[in-house]
């Protein structure tokens, strides 16, 4: 018996774009396009009605935009993951989408393979970010901030110094294994810290934890051996594991 295909709703206010995406996805094994939406409100309605696994969401649409639709989906149907597909890669767009609950962020120059990988990653509980969006997010997390030292002196939301340190490394884009190596900890210990960080900060996944670190001014010094915030062996598309899907709250 073959596994159930991934159910996807495509949301974009441009008909040629959403129909083009539907054509591409219909040709992919294991993916089923459940519906096409011209705005965010339709996207939420279709996702709830068809119990969609993923919504491929444009950001700037008339009426209910992609950010508000993502926020509503996180409230009305948490089992549906949102992957943003947009032309916008500015700080405000990236941060707003991830804060609303999007798990993936791609630009519209993404290939069909990239989109397929992002959909599969989202269903598996992983966050896939376009390299431009990932770089903006990480740079935002370590942007010069004269007040960050004072904020770090009194850590927010009950974070311990070690948890803040782990969070700062998450904000640099490090995986659990890389954090364990950097801090000379076991992977199990790092995973426990990540679990506590998610619980204390109300983050659903690593991108939201990075946004939180940026908002709170939590930083650690970047490893000089890491270039542009990523190791030399990073693939072109960055997958960040840790979205607490079923059951919620797990790192």
C-alpha cells in the first residue's frame, strides 16, 4: 500500500503563478494539490476543509495577506505547515513570516526541486530557508546592538546562562551536533537545552527561536572559523531541524 500523498494548498494572488505551481506539483510523485487560493482567507479555508499538510503561501496578497493567514492557520489548524514562496527577502518580511509560524521560506526563483524539498522538509518537521533569507535572519540575530549586553545581564523568560548560550549559537545557524562540539556537551544535553529554550520562549521551531534571540538581543561571539554564519560544508539550501510537530512542544 503506497503512502498517502502530501496534500498541498497553493496560495498566490496571481492566477498564472498559482496555476503554474499546481502544474509543477501535480507532476511530482507523492504530492497532491488540494486547492488553489487567491488570498490568505481562501488559503486558510481550503487548508482547514481539506486538512492540508502544507500551504505554499505568497506573502503580499489582497485582503488577508500571507502573514495573517499563517498566523490564523497556526491557531486554527496547527497540523498544517506553511512554506512561504515570495519575491520578498527584506528583514521585515522574513521575520514577520517566521514569527507568524511559517516553517519554510523560499523566493520565487526557487527551482521545482527546491520547492519539493521544502514541502517534504516541512511535513517531516524541518525548516528549510532560502539562502538569502537564512543569511538575513542570522545577520539580524547578530546585528550590532549597543544595548544587547545590558539585556543579556538579566536574561528574559527564565533562561539560564547556558540556555542563552545555546540560543545564541542557534541564532548563528549551528545544528545540535555543532553546538555540542562547540560547548563540549553531549548531543542529548544540547537537545534538552533546546527543548527548554523552545518551552520558555514560546518558539515552535528554530527560525522562531532565532527571531526571539534577535528581539531580545541574545548573541554569542561568532566562531572565526565559520564564514558568513555557515560552515563551508553547508548545502546551498539550509535545513534547520527542530519544528515541534505532533505532539507540539518537542524540539
